[in-house]
C-alpha cells in the first residue's frame, strides 16, 4: 500500500449565501451573510492565492477537489504531517 503524502487539514472558510430563487420584495429582504464552513480533507495545493483540497486520495488518483480562495480562509490546521 502506498503512503499518502498530502497533509490532512481542517480548514474553516467563509462561503457566499444566495437569496431565494425568483423575485423578492425589497421591503421584505432579510440580510445575507457569509456562511461559515468547515472541511477536513487532504491539502493537494498550498498556493498563496488559493488552497486546493481533495476529499479522497488513493495512490496516484484523487477525488473531489475543491479550491478555496485564501482570502476566504479563517483558520487552517494540519492534522497530519
């Protein structure tokens, strides 16, 4: 079995919140606020402008990539070396 080289991380980040699909009355609008997200995954690209996570790593293959802009990250902790 091959060893996984990508570190496992816990990352907190802010994502967008969208309004309802369809028309809304201005006087009935509720404020939209960013949504706090927490992901635990393998860090496959530790760039300055964004971090790319992979949900699953199996040998030479990865599955479930997600790129998060660095400006949206509020906390990043390595869970493995």
